[in-house]
C-alpha cells in the first residue's frame, strides 16, 4: 500500500536520494561548508541527468554502406 502514490517515485529517484544523503553525511563528517555541499549536490544531479540522456540513433557510418 502506497501512502503517497501521486509522487510516482522510482528506483532512480531512490538512488539519487541516497547519493544526496551520502553528500550530507560527508558534509557533516568532514565539516564542509554549505557551498561545498551545494556544489557536490549539483554535480550529482548533473551526473544523474547526463546518465539518463539517450544517444541519437544516427548512423554515423552510413556513407560507407553505399
């Protein structure tokens, strides 16, 4: 039974949440500043979004088939 079924969270969102929690723990353990925490979270989000990008299905070597 899902309590918040309107959120539609998946496993990728869980991985992202865990990585942000790890960044928060690292911030507390190593006494990072707020800026270092924000930069690390932004880097994780950019890496997450870049990993979800799909490549173009262009056939680069199509000219060789002629």
